[in-house]
C-alpha cells in the first residue's frame, strides 16, 4: 500500500496542478451563466490569455501582459449591449482566437504551433560538440553561459557556430568517474531496498488485518526478495559495464 501511495501522490499532485486552469475557467463560466450570459467563449478566453501571457513574458519578462486582453468582456458587450446571439458570439470568438493566435505565432516565431528551438546540437566526433543557433545574435549569450558554467571547457565561436572540444580523459579522471558510477550504483540499490522494505511492512500490516494468510505473506515476501535481488544484480552489471567502458583506452 505504501508503494502504491508513493506512486500515486506525484500523479495526483501534477493532475491537480494541470487542472487549475480548467477549474478557474469553469468557475468563470458558472458566474457567466448565473449572470445570464452563455459561457460559450471559454476556449477563446483561455487561448488568448495563455498566448498573450507568453507573448508578454517573451518581450517584457512579465506574464501580467496576458491580463491586458480581457476577451470575455467583448463577449459580454456583444451579448448584453448589442443583443448579439450568444451562441454566435461565443463560437465566433473561439474561431477568432484560434485564427489570431495561429497568425501571430507564424508572424513572430515563424511557427504555427510552438516556439522554435533556440539551436541545433550535433556531435561531429566523440569529443566535439557543435552548437548552431538559429539566430546568430544568440552566439554571444550562449558562449558567455558556457564560460560562466563549471564545465571547464573553452567555447570556440567562429561567428556562425560554437564548438566545444572536450579533452581526452586522463587515467585519474577515468578513476574519478568510475567512483561516481559506483556511487550512483549504490544509491540505486539503496532505493530498490527501500522499496522492498516498504512493501514488506505493507505485507505485515495486511497479514495483521487479516487480508493475507501466512502462506500468502511468505510467498509474496519471497517473490519480492527475488525481484529485489535481480534488480540489484542488474545495477551491479550495468555499473561494472560502465566502469569497464570508462577505463578502456
């Protein structure tokens, strides 16, 4: 039960976070209906608000720009003041929002569905990394970011691309990396054993509550132990393989 809860909690948390925009839109729609206006333009309000929030943060660094466009107000004015059919107004605003956001995406980012990638990254050989930004003005920013990082690599900027040449690994560096691999391997086995411990505790509780017989408990514990041993062996094999790759000249 503890293992199941540990897996469910992150899923539930992310689901709640992702549902917040839908919940807020639904609440707004409920208020709209209570005031006598059919909430058929919710999609346009969400789409335009999200788009102009991104647009504002892209140019000004502030998402508050998205609040400047209150498209729901247009729907209310058309429906109440000018007595426009609410169904036509809501559907029309939805179509308008889809067209406007697609057009502006194309004009601003030259992309109809998403913002483009900043650069392409390629590996001409095993020790060279080439970064080619789509916008040449980003070269200096990328170069500076690499220089201020702790990579210990000096970027080579030729005005078109940035090349990163990684030095040949020394024996001392290989041994250090090997130690890190063993450390990660041990951490992985500890994580597996912690899962086994939690499951064993759940089995004991289920046995105590009468949900399992003693034979069922022993059978499940043996199956769990076999699975734990297998996963730990897999980690040992992967660790040994990676260490061998690192030490190979």
